[in-house]
C-alpha cells in the first residue's frame, strides 16, 4: 500500500549545505535528468542523482549515486608487526589496537561493504501526484504514467577529491582484543568497536544480533543488524528513526540535550539528543527499533525520504505531493 510522503520525513533530512546543480535536462519535458552535488566529503545528504526514463512498459528509475572514499588506516606497505592505539566512538571511548591491512583483507572488506550497500535497493517506488504528467509516455493509443523505482549506487572512489564522503577504516588486532580487553569470540562483532559515520572497522561488514525494548517493555531481537546499512542511511541524509517520525520520547531527548546544563545528569535513555537510545527506537513502537535507522534491519516508507526529496528537485514538484510504496507498483494506464 502506498503512503503519502510526509513533511516531517523531508524536514528532518540533514542538509548537505549545497544545492545540487541540474547538469542535463530532458528536452521534451524540461525535467532534470542529471543533478550533481559538490558537497564536501563528510557532509550528510550529498550525492549525485540521475533519472533514467523508460518507454512506458517499465517504471522510470531515480538513481542516487553516493561516492565514498574508504581510507585505509595503516596500509599494507607498513610492517605487519606494527600496532597503533585507536579510540572508538563509544562514551566513554574504548581503546583498541589496530594493525596494517593486508591486500586480501582489504579486498574482502570492500567486496562485503558493497554487498551491504546493496540492501538499500528494491525497497521503494515513488508514485507521481495526479497532476504530474510531464513524464507520461504514449504507448500506442494509450497514455502510461510510470512510477519511479528508487535505486542506490555506492561508488568506491580512489581519492577524497572525488568523494561525497570520506571514511577512515581500521583493522582491529583481534588477538589483543581477546587477551588485553577480555573479549570473547562471540563479542567480536560489529558492536565491539563503536563506529560512526567517519570511522569504520573491519568487523562492520558483518551483521550482528541486537536487542531493542518497545514501549510495552517487550524485548525484540534483530539477527542481522548492519552497521554499514545504518551509516549509509546517514550519508544519504537520514537521521535516526525516532527523529524522522517525531517520536515523543526522542523529541524529549533532543529538548533535554539542548536545555539541560549538565547533560551527564540525564537518564541513560535520553543522553545524546538525536543519538540517544529513544531516538534509535527504544521505548517506541516495535517497528521503530526494528528499522535500519534504529537498531534493526527493516525499512519503512520514511527511509525513502532522500529519493523523494531529490525527485522533487528533478521534477519541480513538492515531495509531499508524491506517495511511496514498498512493493513494486506497475505503471498506470490512463
């Protein structure tokens, strides 16, 4: 079932600070076919976009192209025996030892990184408003109105200069994590080293089990949470799920973060504002904690906001005029 795009989904997108430039237009309709974003690496919501128009038998496609530079911290040219301390993004931060990457390890990491990014595809279709006919297609004696398939292409580029986002990637010394930090094999997953949007570790391409508690106090387990999927969502401009949906406890956490002088005095659930546990979906509806922008692996219509926002720029419409479906919707024959 299609759901109308909500203003809240668009207004909570992180702004890249730049306006994408239309570099190519369709001669017949005037619709932008290509929009390039010159945002600096590290800005959420910076990406290029391309409209691929079909002949009416298929839906049109809107592809967001996110260019990422993965920066190897300690490349393979360094001695294998080298170790360097690295703090994670936890509060308080934990100190790990990292070691140089080896070529086979890096090749496996990038392959698995691409695999995780593909999980954003085959999720959303945007349905045009009734008044939008600029990209209708004449098929014989009929007029066909295609919908728009939302596609993501993550391109790994070779330098910061050509990237929308630059990410440092560390290779953990797992032996040290076991002996010095006392971590068990079962604890050495993508949650051991707390990553963020600017720093990943080698375990982040592996999914993990995770728990969330809903508003009734019931605990739910997610078996395949992906750090990469979550962080790519942030790179596309998406905040945490509680922010997108304006969940009351999340809004309270943001308010407290802005107005309480001693943030350390706040209950653990509310610490961190938009990064708090309640903004990850804890103590909300079960679907919130299960969402990729919470602590889960499922998607909802709000996760389509980057495509809805950009498609509105391509077409000269408002995002709220469109609807989003999580199931494929065939072109409509008028």
